[in-house]
């Protein structure tokens, strides 16, 4: 991490980027996300958590885009599952703005899971859990049918993945997929979900959030 990236400066970057997508953050939320940001920059020197190195771009591409979902849906009152959480996006920013929810971050990579657990520890997010389950195992285990929301970012899911996501959700749960517009158009042809129109992410060239509810 560069010497100039103090916690205060990282907070300012997050606050400005969040404002660009219509999200206002409290002092406590900013503090937690700045801690996440600081740890991300530190750990990214050792393991590949993000290919983006510039803190301003990280604030925009990762933190703000994650937070944009909070302007589209109501906060889940129970648990939500972030599939393939990696560097903690969108799971951690959403946990910060939805304190009543319980984030379950699925990350089978042990090194990335260790990073996520350290963020949870330092941010004191007692409701958040990190699990190293693969999606297909989680969909058939104790998490099945319990999530009010499932999020997944940057990967266009196959029909098999969509089926596993549906298995995680409660009957009236929703999935939110962060995708490129072309991938979203292809995924929206799946008959497993009733899809809403893809929502363009502000200040993004082609990235959208595709939201759907499972068809039982």
C-alpha cells in the first residue's frame, strides 16, 4: 500500500465513489469499508485479490459498483450469500450498509478465504461468515433454501450454476448478478428465473446488475 493511502484518504475515496451511485454512508460504515480497503491493498501484494491497482479505480469499480445494488432492492432481513466472494465484493460493502443482514461469503480458495476472515475480524462484523464451500456443495447443504439474496459478480453463470443459485434461495428470494451487458442478455434467456430488466451501473461502460426471482 502506498504511504499516501491513509485510512482517512481511503474513506474519502469510498465516500466520493459511493455518492456517484447514489449511496450515502455513515461514519461507521465508512470506517469499516476503509478497513476492508486497507487490508485489500495490503493483501493484494501477496495474493491476487484484484487486478486493479489504482485506489481510485478500486473505489469506483469494486466498492461503488457493489453498493449500487442497495439502491435497487430492499435490504434482506436474513441471510444473503455472496458466491465466489474473492476480495469481498459485493458481500462486504453490502454487509456494511445492511447491518441487519447476515452475509455468507462463499470462497473455496483458502488464501482468499483467509483474507476474508481477517476483514471480518478487523471490521467486527459478527453477523458475517466466511465459508470455503463450493457453490454446488453449498446448494445441497445446510444453506439450501435459506438465502433471501444471492449475489455473484463478474462471472456469467451457466445453467447449472443458476440451478444451484436457485437451490440456495428462499421461495421469494432474489439473485443479483453483476455482469457485462452482453453476458446479462444471454443469462436473461434462462427459464429458471423471472428476470427484471438489467440495471446499468452508473459511470460504467457496459456493466449491469441483472436481478431475478426463481421460478418454482
